[in-house]
């Protein structure tokens, strides 16, 4: 084989997801492990979504509805936006890919906070474009500094609120001041993957700022609060001018028939959503208390995960926690060599995390 590969592709460091339970048990020969590493829903999937998926299975000989009509209709009713404002994707990850394909060419620039969700930089690099990193300020996205970083080559700004991995969210006030100053040829993406968990009423919800003149895209997902990470379904809400462009670069039938059916019913499953939100809020409060009690520093969060400063090598703590059957995420590759990220689990899992952490540190 003699492959000719662009340098910018060779430079990509592949995304390393949270370790799957099966892999840990296979490698370490242990049982009953728990995973608190990918910000998933510990309650399982929405039961209404599961029922709808089972019912939809008899139609698997057919291609899905390419427009995702029923799902788009449901989202448009929930958010009070038009059908043309919505693009659905195989996870919100896929929509990030569409945005990058639509707006970036080699040599263009995109601004990303640092650290944030690692996929943004990987996607930007796939397009041969350049990420301009803006460091967080006290673990929060520094919108003032992002504005300062604008150059004529910047086409895209990617924001995450609440931010993964820090859990901090952008306030309405800060976002309003920011968006007013962004030139009309720069697309702003506001990734709201953890929106449903936000408790602080001052935090921004990008949907309120969508209008035909602002190049804003709001991303949402069914992978977290709705418990459908394995189904792969998410969506973006944006002005029609932008959705028209994303639909040009979108693969036909990009979301499966089962994913569309499951997501429609998940949006009707209010009791599951509420149960999830309650569990996450109770779990976060319990973790705050338990970490304070054992004298371990943590950072307040608006999401279903939080950062914990273990005060020593996070990689080491991660490894030792694995041996206790508890999978968390070391934040070394995010630039925080003494932090781990842990997501809320069931009450029993949260307790097990605290017990394991006590032993390890
Ligand atoms: C901030 C953020 N955006 C997007 C995603 C990807 O979500 P999806 O499963 O919809 O592709 C994640 C997943 O962890 C995330 O943390």
C-alpha cells in the first residue's frame, strides 16, 4: 500500500471515548463494574422510546423518512420553531461534522474554547482548517477573549454550554453581549448537549436568540437526558439559510428508522425526563456533600458530571479506580493532570464511586 494522506489528517489524534464496561471486565478479569465516564443516563433508555422502537422494527425493510418528518414536527412543536429550522443527525456529533463541511475549507480558522468537547477540534482538523484555542477563565468559557481572537479568516466559533468537561454554563447576559458583536459571516455554534440538567436560571438557552439574521446553530442530543446514546440521534436548530446548506452536505437517510421512532416517543416521555433530571440533581448534591466530607476539591456544575481535583496524578487515580471496577475519566488529555471527570450514576453507583475514591486517594 502506498497511501497519500493530507498532513492535517495524519496529525489528528483519534478521539478516545470512555472505556466500555465489557472492555474493563475483559482486561482486568473483574465483574460488576460501573461506568461513570461518558455522561450517560444511568436509568437506562426512555421506556416510551423502547416501546416505539420495538413497534418500528417490523418496518426495517424500508428506508427511513429522509426528512425525519415526524421527529422534526415534534421538535418544532416543543421548541416553537419552524420545520425548516431543524436538521437531525446521527448524534449531534454528525451535525458538528456537517457544519464543518459546510463552512470550513483548508486554511480557514475556527475558534474553540480550551478545554472543551474534544470532537470540535478533531472535526476542524478533518477539514484542514485551523483551531484557534481560547483558554477557559476559571473553568468558564471566556467570551471576551474569544471576540479578541477574531480574524478575517475565522468562519466558525464553537461554544459548549454547559461546557464539557467543566460543567460551567454561559449566562444569558454574557451571551447577549457576545452575539451582538459577532460579524454576520461568522457562524456561532452553541452546543447544548447537557441543557436539560441546568439549574441556574441565568444560563443561556440559544433557542431564544434564533432569528433569520444571526448565524447561530443550537445543538441538542437525545444521548444524555433521554437515555438514547446507543441509538445515535441529535439535532440542530438554526436559521433556514443555514439548514439549507447543511442539507446539501448531509448524507441521505443519515438517521435510522429506529432512531427517529425512538426520539419522537422520548420527547413525549415527560415522566422519564423528570425522573432523570431529579436523579441527576440529587446525585450532584450528594457528590458535593460526600466530596466535601472527605476533603476533596470539586467544581460546581450545571451538567450531569463534575470535575474533581484529586490532588495527584489523575491518570494514576483513573487506573486505580479501574481496578476497583469504577470507570471515570482522567482529564490529563484535556490539560488538567490532577482532575478526573465523573458523571452522576444511580445512588448506589455514586456511593461506590465515593468509596473507591476514598480508598484510592
Ligand atoms: C458537549 C457534547 N456535545 C456533543 C456530544 C455528542 O453527542 P451525541 O451522542 O449526540 O453525538 C457530547 C457527547 O459526550 C458532548 O459532550
